[in-house]
C-alpha cells in the first residue's frame, strides 16, 4: 500500500506524461491565540483614542494595523520602512527586557519568606483572543502583552498576600504598562510615500518629503547593512505590490481587523487580586 509520501503511480504504458496531473500542496495555515487574565492587559488590546482631550493610548489592535503598513513598505523596499522595523524591533526588545526585570523583582518578593509557598493568581474566566496578524511584528506585540499580563498577576498576588504594599504595586503596574505602550508607540509617525533608496540618494522631491516627515535616514539602513531580524527579505520583490501601483492607490487606513475575537469591553474597575 503506498504511503502518504509515495510518488504518484506510474502511468500506464499507453498514457502520455502530459496526462499525469501533479498538484502542489495547499496553503499553510496555523492558529494562534492570546489568553489574557487581567483587566490591565485587556485594556491594552484596544488602547484608547484621543477624544475629549485625553492622551491617545496605542493598543495591540492599532499597533498591528499600523505595522501592516510598515511591513508592506518594507516589501516594496522603502528604506524608511526598514528603518521603522529596526526601531520597532529595538523598542520591543527593550520593553521585553524591562518586563523581565520587573518579573524577576516581584518573583523575588514572593520567594522571600522561608517556608511560604505562594501560587500565582489565576482568572476564573480568562479571555482568549484568536490572532490573525499578517507579519511577525503583530505577533511580537501580542507576546509583549502576554508577558505584561503575567507580570500583573504576579504583582496583584504579591499585594494580596502582603508582600507588596499599595504604592509599590501601583508603581510596578505603571512601569509595566508604560513599557508595553512605549513599544507600541514605536510604530507611529511612519508614512508610506512610495519611495525607494534612489529617492534618498538623489534627494528627489519624495525623498525630501520623507526626510521632513520622518527625519534623516541612517546610512546603514540605506545601504542595506542594517535590517531588523524579522524584516522581510527585500530581494523577494515578487511579494511586493509594484511601486507604481502603490503610488496610484490610496493609503489604507488602519482597521481593527487584525484581531478577530469578539471580546467583552474592558471593565471600569481595576483588578483587585485573588479573592481572600
């Protein structure tokens, strides 16, 4: 009996080679979801708009949507898009390191009392968000939020059992949230202008406009020696939309479609830690 890896049966002697049908494998699919257990992290999924004079907070949804524009720019070999991916990578790495430091500090508090074993608080009804991002940076933003969610659970546990006072726990929560927001803010200010490296080298009108809007471009980015580790390969031009087509098309506005889960609205109340 042929196995799943066997070759198609040989054609009969009278059949022509062109009669044999060879099919390619279908598209690859995978499923990824984010489980959150705290209101603090849930609020950073959608963030907050700048209405009523409030400061805008970029959440995971907007970060992922804006990241798509940067990613598409990098596919079209826009040097500023590559520069933004470098900045985003560095911001995510720095925030992840800061969250890990905070995590280690709070874990030390929970292990400071000899003979005391404390288990981390768990939500009785966590939320699960299916993720349908189109590039690695959307997922990396989600991983950052997952780390923050675990940190929040640690902090609230330490506060509940009396190993962190109210002011200390509030400061730790603020520090953790600030690190996530800083990483998400790194995507802001990118503008897709349909430029390439020649526009910068020759300082065309588009190149000058890009420099005014987004600042000077490092030489290492322009010559291709500096790239984000997760950046798309600029040599794979077949995956990029032709530059001329992009110049004619309007810039796509960010949408909330990057996260497909129907999640409940964030509660106005704060996490109060595990029930006594």
